[in-house]
C-alpha cells in the first residue's frame, strides 16, 4: 500500500529502534480494516499499540498489534480473551471492541480496545504525587478488577503500570481499566518470584503491592529496590523512603508482597483497602459520593450474582470505624441525601460519623432516610450532624432525632440545627434524642435562630439536666426569643450537671437584661468544676448594672483557668468597662484569655483601663484581644505593651486593632510592645483599615524578627498605605524567623505594585520550613512581571503543600497568568491550591482557562 506512515509514527520507530517495514505492515492492515492509525502509544519487539480512529464510528480507539511468532501462546491468549468477554462486571476491565486475526506468512493479531486518557506510569512518574485517597481508590479498583478475572479463573500475569489505563471524570476522579489480559508483552519487573514461569492470581496481587507503593511514593521503584523487596528487605525500604510512619498503608503493602503462602487473597485485601480509604478521606462532593457508593456496591458483590450465598456479609466487607461526609458546599437534594443514607447503611458498624449538609435542600423524606440510616449504626460512639439552614421542618428533625435515641453507646454528640423552624416540638424532639444516652460526656448543640422560645428552651434544659455524665457542653441558643424564663430554665438545668469542666454558652442577641444576667451569674457561680468557660453575650446591651453582675460571676469562679468572653457590639461604655476591668483584676488563675470587645463605644481610655486590669495577671500563656472598631490610640497600645512585657510565659498572642485609627506612631508603639514577646510561637495581628505607612510596617516587622521561635504567623494589613516600600520593609523578619511553617499575609489594596510583589516572593524563599501559605494581594496594581516573579519564588519554596492566593483586581495579562500557572505547575510539593485571579486586565482564551482549571483540578483532586 506504499510508504505512508504519519511522521509521528516514523519518529517513534526511530526512537524505539523498530523495523519500519513491520510498522508499515501493521498500519496498512489496519487501514484495510477501516482503522486509521494516528499515533504510536507503545512499542517494543513484542508488539505495538496505536491510537487509531474507526472510519465507521469516527471514534478514537486503541489497537494492539501482536505477531504470533512473538506471542507464542495463541491458544492461551484466545482463551483469556474469550473469558474476558464473559465477565459481567467490566467497570475495571478495558472494553475489547473487536479482535482481528490476519494470516500471511505469520499470524498477526489485532485487539481493538476503548481509548483511555493515559496509564498509571504517567501518574506515577508525573510532576505531582497523588493524594493518599486517590492512591487507595486506584488500589480498590484494581483489586475489584482482579476479582472479576479471578471469577473467570484468569490470572493476568503481566500487570505493570503501563497496562493499567485510566480515564478521568469531569471533576478529575480517576477510573481504572486493566488492559493486556492475555496479550501482555515485553519484560515485566513487577512480577513476583513464583510468577516468573507461571501466572497466578497471588502473583498479580504482588504486582499490585509494588504499584501501590509507587503510587504512595509518587515515583517509580528502581529494579534494585524491587530485587530487595523480593529478598524481604521491606523494613529497610520503608525507612529509606520515609514511609515507616504510615502504619496502616504499610500493613496493607506487607500483606500484598509477603511470601506466597502468607500473601493475602483479594477478598481479604479488599475490605482492608476500602476501610483505609473511608477512614482517611472526607466525602466532600456529590460526584465523589456517588462514585464511592458505586465502588462500595462492587465490594459487596461477590461471585456470579446468581445465588444469595454470593452476597458478602455487609458488615464484614465495610467494617468502617470512621466516616466523614461534608457536602456543605454542594447542591444536595432529596436524591443525593438518599445516596448519603445508602453510604451510611453500608458502614453500619461505624463508631465515628461526621455528616455535614449545611445549606442544602434535602427535604422531609430524605431526612427520614438519613434517620433510618443513622438508626442502624448501633455502634456509634461519636456523631457530628449538621443540618443547619437546610429548610427541613420540625417533623423532619423529629425523624432524625428519633434515630439517635437508639444509639445507646454515644459518648460524643454534635448537633447543629441552626436556622430551622424548630419551635417547641422540634426542641422537644432534640431533647429526647440525647436525654437517655447514659454514656454521653460531650454535647454540642447549636440551635440559634430556630424559633424555640421559652418552652423550647425549657425542654432543652430538662434534657441537659438528665445528662449527668456531661463533662463538656457547648450550647448555642442565640437569636431566639426565649425570655427571662427560658434563660433561667437552661441555666438552672446546667447547674445540676456537676461534672462539667468545659462550658461554652452563646446567648448572642437574646436581649439579656438584669434578670437574665442574674441567671447566668448563678450558673457560672455554681458550676464549681468549670475550668474553661466560653461565653458569648454579643449584640446584647451591657450597661453598668449587667456588667457588674457579669463581673461578680467571673471573679467568683476560682477554678477557671481558661476564659473566652465575647461582648462585642454591646454598647459597652467607659463606666461599664471599668466595672468589668475591676473583675478581671481578681481572675488571677486564668492562663488563657480571649477577650472580644469589638464594635463598642470605648476609646483610648477604655483600652487603657482593660489593659491595666488584665495585666495584673502575668500568668498568661495564650492571649487574644479583639478591639476592632474601637479607637485605641498610642497610649492604649503602650499600656498593652507594658503588660505584655510582664507575661514571660506567653507563647500565643492575637491582637485585632482593625479600624482602630492606627497610624505610624501607634504602629511603632505596637512594634516596641511585641519586642518583649520573645517566646511567642504563634502570632496573629489584624490591623486592617488603618493608616499605617512603610515606616510603621518596618517597626512591626523588626519586632516580629525578635520572635525567633515563631512557627505560625498571621499578619493582615488590608487597606493601609504601605506601598512598594512598605512591602519591602515588611519582609525583613524572614531572615530571623526560620521556624515559620504557617504564614497568612493580607495586603489587599496597599498599592504595592510589581516591586512589592517581587520583594514578598524573595522573602518567602527564606522561609525554608514554610508548609502552608495564604496570600491576599488583590487590588495592588501588580502586573504580569510582578506575578511572574512571585510565581518563580513560590516554585522555590519546596516545603509548601497548601497554597491560597488572591490576585483579583490587579493588572495582570494572559502572559502573566500563564507564567504564574506554569510556576505553580512545577511546584510538585503543593497538594492543595486555591487561586483567585478574576478582575484583571485580560480575557483568557480557552486553552489558558483549561490550563488553569486543569492545574487546580490536578492539585486538589
């Protein structure tokens, strides 16, 4: 037919040192059978695989061409191919569309198969290591595929990464296809010792063990390493490849590559693999949920499906301890909720269940399905259930809560029904759900803005009162019109739970007056064993009288060592602040304090009063002060600085002075204050919406540089006036703080331009241990050169695995976006990426859009 090979195929012939006449022969025969070969995918002296197009269907296919003189076992190959055609469940087996045999001087076999996107070699040797959950789901699919072969008494005998193909779903989930069944050609370094001469299922399991190791490592194992593993040097291998601490994965690998008799069967390995997968992943997308449900169904389907005996014991096959489903950012309707219920049903032995469906529209019937599924989980000891803002009514809540009554082993319960119209009936159902759980020691109940009123609060209170073993309670009933009687009912009931040591109460926006505050005071005063108190009274009115009652309550609890008090937006004025400050002077046992006085009417004088009172206690190890929207002034900051210098044990500090009227002078004073905090390991500075310039930033950065033990730093200077010079001066601390692993930097709308972005990038390169980075550089007039330089610097930060960057509303063009995306693509250490680039001076062409979306998909999935 002439010499008409496409140039790519010709080039491949030369690269692989193939006989071009043989390839031409294959090409011509395929053409005569209505297939046009386009690209050579694989090739050796044993066989060739082409990407081709069918003239009839116009679809792409893969065609493997094998000469019988090299295949040698035509009858065996034919038997295997015939057996494959009998497999009913072919989800993990490459679909064979046609087999063609041509007899000339020698027989040539053509196997026409579905075309796949790639093979595991490309994933293993790719730029970025797969996430553990993806490696596990690949292994599960491979085991499922081998199980189907085993049913037909087929041993593959030649499993290796290059003949395990895959496709991706629209969201990037990997779907595996095993190929070359009966047609494997060429040498195979993945074969076990006993499989060298005779193929066996157990030998195939050994090959999977090596492939799973490579997936976890993100690289190919050398031939020497494979030889060492055959000689049982697995401990040495795991240690040298930093896998020794991945205990559960190690156990699975050991069972797959053990000596023949000790090697586990597919049926033994499948439950272990899926258990490991479930317990190490969060189901966070509807598609992922359906995908997992599909494979769970396959795991439970054994035999040929014609007999009840073929159904594996459900509990044994999915003996899961921990299951996490978080679909809060998804559109979850009734059908999806039923799928969730089906997954939970399959994991009915679960002991720890997290189910978050916030802001979904699941409906009454779906809620009932969830209730039935949870009811069957009789081994549950811990449940985190979030149905907030789902629109379900009290009847649906009743169905779910009724299920919990049967979970008698529950020790920890977290229920979030915020924003639902519960009314008294719903509150009563919630109370009944836990009042008889005698082992319950931890309860989180969030029912804010749920229309429960006084009677509903009374029902909740009575149920809490019956929970005698509670040691931890977090109750949020904010935004409900429960009245004085409701607050009193709840408070009186909690008082009777004498074992509570950690108490969190949220009475935000509950119109707390003198009578209600008296009930809260009595509660705090009588809970003698509470050492940790978190009290939210924000958006109430805190006048002198209520402040006095609150102050008395706080100072009368002598065992308290940890206090979080939120009194933001309470119209707190100077006199009330003085009363509270006096109370703080007597709370000398507190070592951890979180005080939120934001959005009040206290000024510089009020901040000074609080500062002077707080620092009568010099035992703080953790301190957080939020004074946002209060005018602080230089004197107030100096008082706080003087106090900080006395706290020699302080290791965690958070200060929020956003919209506090800070300028350069206040920033300098803040810098002087921070210089005394040399033992800090964690620092959070929120200085948004002030008037700090480059000079002030330099003072703060110099002070941070003195905190040489910092591992976690968050610095927010959004909407100040630091400019390019400020961005450069900001970075001077990076030389002196080598231990920082987590860094959050907010510089939105500071006009730092290209030079500022470049300076930030160069400073990041000095943080050699940085593993988590969040950058907000939006609205900064950064153009393509600046973002390219920044990308190059990020690429040099070899330890970063989590990267969140906001570059919106700059002046970056297509070239800059592409350059930045390419740099991130090269950063193979990044495993989680959030990247916002909207509002710049470009209109992305389709290839660039695809490149960026594909990049995010590769990294995040």
